[in-house]
C-alpha cells in the first residue's frame, strides 16, 4: 500500500502499465507515461480515448484495474480517501464546467480555497483574490454570479480559484472546448502566462493541436486506449506515423488566432 512518505518515483506523475475498463470496454490499455516537476504535459487524442479518465486516476477519483499510479512521487494506487486528501491539496483540477458555486460571486468563488488557510489575514486573502482576478483578466466579473458569465469567463475564474489553493500541480480538462476561436486563443494565452510565471506541474487534456503547440513540453497521444506517441512537441510534429500525421493535418484545417503573451 502507498505511504505518505518515501518517494517511489523521480517523476512527479507517472503511469506504470495502467489499464482501466468500464462494462467490458477497455479505455486505458497498459498506459505508460511520466511528467516531471514543473513540466507541462498535454494529453492529446480524439474523444473517448481515455484522456479525462487519465486525469481522474491522477486525483484518485478512479483506480486502475491493473498498474500503478504515481503522483507527487508517491504510489497512490491503493490509498484510501483520507490519504488522497493529501494529494488533492497538492493537485487541483480545472473542470470543463468550471465547477463554480452558483450562489457565490466570482470574488467569493476565488476566495473559497483561501478560507481554510489560517496563516492569511482577511486583508491578505482579499489582496490575493484581487491579484488572481487581475492576473486572469477577470477583475471586471468580481461581483457577478457564475450564471452571468460566458463559458470562457467561467474558465478563467475556475483557473483563478485553482491557483488560490496554491497547488503544486494543475490539471486542465479540455480548457478550450465549447468556446469560439478568439476565446480559445485567449484561454491558451492565459495558461501560457501562468506556465511562465509559476512553473507549476501541469497536465492539459485536449484534442486541440493549436493549444498543445502553445503549451506542451511533452505530448502523450492516446489512441484506442494505448499511448501512440510520448515525447516532446517537436518530435510529435515530425512523427511520420500515418494516424498522427492525419490528426495533425485535420486539426490544422481549423483556423486559430496565434496571440503571444
């Protein structure tokens, strides 16, 4: 069983021969990859290939049928819910929906993770919230409810709330899906800005090669439950595998605004 102390991997996140099936459908099939501390890894692939399932394993919401899951250098595969709380304080997730509290304003949503940090005074908490909202270009929404925001604004607020927890790592689940190209470019630029500023370990699940090109230090490409490619972005772009080449070509037919920060 995993223990709270004593690292078992030099990598921050590692999947070792991870397999997972639902109702007899094999979603992850002996998946192996790793992410080093401070690195941004992008999990790419078509819908239904196990990208979001992989994120849920990292947080311990799902357990593998076979294999081992390493997070923060620890084997968390057999950890119970109490032990997993330690991991979820270190690793936070930005959901597609934003998962904001509907009854709280944007400011109150971002402040929520800070309420349990007793080392901060009320003034320090307020200052931290304002800094995060400004950094994510969401200050104008501070007193609005989530229901008053568009999808892109909700994503920015959700990222600000995730950062308020001061995690070691952030997981992003399809951050640019269901938004137009302009907003997708903007969200990608915000995540890139945070990458350069904080150097936090990040895993981004997406089917969007424009976003992956902008963010990825390392690419994990899933196809039919297997890792079809694992390596740096430059090598992914040069990969001659017909399926990978077709994926790149199809996605490049979609125009993108390449706005640099």
